[in-house]
């Protein structure tokens, strides 16, 4: 996510800024390390309770039949984590990313690169030609999260997940409402706060408000690298930084790690 935008930005700059390429490599290595560590987590968190477990079984039954659901029901809690990862990784990776991944300890997610390149949010020279998520996959993930919420209306993780999916559908008003609901019981739910800021970022004349929301997310969890990157992108959207200033700001993003 960060790497593609930073590389493109540096490619359009003078040779005296070529040293920034080294920062990009460091950041790429950091993301690879974090991704590897997260991939090793198959332990369901405390947020995944009895109701979430029941809904998971019902979803599996509706999508793969009662026999598969019976297999899931017979597993221990320790075994259910890997099962859910494998099932949703095959069925719909977006449901895994935004919902079950969170329950497996894989928070700190964000939108696709393409989100920033839609419309005129940032200048064209910062575009990378990023590919948006498959629309059918997004639509299916929306239906699945809506089903979860129909069965468990107060599921804050599902509200947050649906919010991110609505962002990918460019429905920022609906997304904002979902993120605010997700924050109702826990103001420090940083993934929801980051999503709220992303929704506001796409609203007319709201870039400064979005910047403040991104700052809130980063202040709550300084290890949330995607939120920090989004804050940097928000500064690009504000259009207040000259090329040298943009380089300096992204240097601060990298050095933050």
C-alpha cells in the first residue's frame, strides 16, 4: 500500500531525493515482517464469543451445507481458528480481512490503494494505477456482513467490517454511520476510528476533519502503520505541501516505524 505510492512519488523527483528509496525498502521489509507474523496467528480472540460462534456456524451452513457446519461445530476453540481462516480465505478473503481476521488478531487493516486514487482526492502524479477489489467479491462480503448484523445487531466488529466494505463501494455516508456505531461501546476501537477518518476524507471540504480523526487513531495506537500512512495521504489531499515538504512528511512516516 505505502510502497507503491512512495515509489511513484520518488520517481518523479530529482536525484538529490534518491536516498528516499532506501526508506521505501525499509518500509517494505517492515510490512513483510508484520504480514508474516500476523499470518501465524490462528487463535481466536476474547471478542469471539458464543454468539459470534453460533453465527459463524450458521454462515458456514448456509454457504457450504450442514455437513461442513457439523464439522465446524465439532471442533475445539483452538481448532476453529485455522478452520475459519481457511474457509473464508477460500470463500471470500474480504470477509476474512475485515471480520474474521480481526477475531484472529489481525487488526490494523485499511482500504485498498485504489481508494485514494478514485476521483480527484490526490493529484494525478501520485496515482499508481492500483486495482480496486473485485466488485462481486465486495458485494458478497457486504451481504455476509449484513447477515451477521441481522443475527447479531450489536456486533461492533461486523459494523466496522461492513463500514470498510461500504468505503470500497464509495458509500461514505453509510460507512461513516457504521463506524460511529462501532465506536459506541469502545472509543479506542482504532480500526473503526481509522475507517471513520477514511469516510470523512471523501466528503466535500472535510479534509481537515479527516486529518484530526487520523491523528486521533494514531495517538491511540502508535503502531497502527496504515492509519499513519492514511494521515500522510490526507496531507496530500489537503494540497498544502510542496514536493520537498511531501518528501519530508513521508520520511517522518517511515521513521515512525
